C-alpha cells in the first residue's frame, strides 16, 4: 500500500515539474526581442538572361555601358558578360 502512495506522489511531483517547465519556457519566449523584418521595396527587376523577375534587393547588379542590369544568379550574370564580350 505504501508503494502505491509513492507512485502517486512521484506522478504528482512530475506533473508539477512539467507545468513549471512550461511556465518558465513561456516566460522566456515572451522576453525575446522580435526579429527584424526585412522590408521589401516592392520593385521587381528582370533578369536579362533567363527572363525572370525578382525583387531588386535580391538581384545581382551589373553596370554595363552606363546601364544597370539585374540577374537572379552569378551564373546568369556571367552568361550576360560573355555575350557582351567582343568576339
């Protein structure tokens, strides 16, 4: 009979520890500073090689002959430069 009460006591203590853990975890979650949100300009630019549109701030920029060109990747930028290279 005594072991039954020990089991009940341990289960009750485990239950209290579990709820204390959840309580302090929730307190810690609320104290963190919110993450900075990256603001998008809303301006879309066209990749001259693969003809896709992407946000200007995510694009690779190349100035060629006084004009700005934008690319989705370094590979597209390199293809563009190879095409413009005099043969």
